[in-house]
C-alpha cells in the first residue's frame, strides 16, 4: 500500500541525507510509472504520494511523450495520429488504436495511458560502468595532463575499492576517452576512445584505493603515450571501468566442491591402486 511506500521513502531520504549530505525528492504510487511522474512534483526535497484513485485526473492532460517508453518512435506515431495527451488516447477505441501502434504494443499503450503498468520492479545490480572525467582548456603537451591523470585515477580507484567491497565484482575493461583536434582547425574536435583489459594490479578485495591507484595510473599513462599522435591538443579526458564481473564467494578452489572421502569410498580424490 501507499502507506508502506511512504514509510520506506522517508527512510531512504533520511539515509541519503545522513550518509551523503544530499536531499532528494521521491514519488510514491502503485507502480513505477506513476511514482516517476510523482517524484518531481514537490522538488526540491519533497515526498509526493499519488493514490491510484487520483490517476485519471493527473494523466488527463499529460502529453503522451512524458510517459515511460512513449518518448520515442511509439510516441511519434501517437502524435502523428493527433493523439497528443493521455486523454486523447483513452478516447480511442481499441481497434482504432491498434492501427496506430500495432498489435504488439496495443495492450501496453492501452494500459499505460490509464495509469496501469504491469512491469515488475527489479532491483538494480549496480552501475554498468564507472567514469572519472574532466573538461578543461586546451592542453597541447602530454606533461600538461599528468596531474589530471593522477586526480582521475585516484577518484576511480577509490570508487572501485568501495564497489568491490560492497558489490563483490570487478571490471574487466579499462577505457580511455579523450576529445582532441590533432589536425588543427580543419579537422575539428572529435571524440576518441581506446579499450584495454583492466590491469590486474589495480584489483583485489584486499587492495585499498591507495594500493590500486599506481597500477591504474600507469595503465592510463601508457595509453596516453600510445595515443599521443591523435591525443593533442586535448580538451577532455575520461577514464572508465566497465564490463563488470561478479566474483565467486567462498574459497573458490576446485576441491571445495567435493565432500571429504569416507573409508571405502571409491570416489575419493587419490590415485587408483595399480
């Protein structure tokens, strides 16, 4: 019920403020589409409850493109048919609506403009990537990036150490991203990237952020030197850890999957008698 959601929302907002120092706004409703619509109503630092009985009035004049999954081509089709608001769509019979959105999307559109969202709420499994990046004035020499590399790798190492401790996962890929204009004015500023395996020396549950940073910084500097011909002049630099992989729990050795052998057990892990 909404009362349970309100209690949870208050706990979450309190925890965010106490642990991070940030305020946040939360919406509470019967599904995630309605909760998302409610969350910005009382910004900043507000809590908005949208009972299901009030849904029709709230959605009546709402543009269809404000709804989840209707901001793209599906919303374009509705607007092209003159259906600009949720109320416009609700007035259309199912057969006519099917001609606009197609049989595959009919049930979803029919429900969503009435505030019905059948999609389950699934917990997020952490971010897919971690980026430390900075925009800056034009840098024309590699030496001018050294302090920035130290700052970015220190930030990323700290976040990785905390993530590995809490999420029990490690990145497999390191990505260097930069914006440069090596051809001068004629070529214009362009984004470039380079992907390499993440340095093993910067990983490990027992490694602190300070232990990880040197290996991470070394790997980034190596990439910068490799890319020096197209790196400079440069106005943006980013370092990303991505392609995360969960780590196995427990000892992890092959023998841990076998039970201790009992006397006379023919499946014991020892060589057969000859």
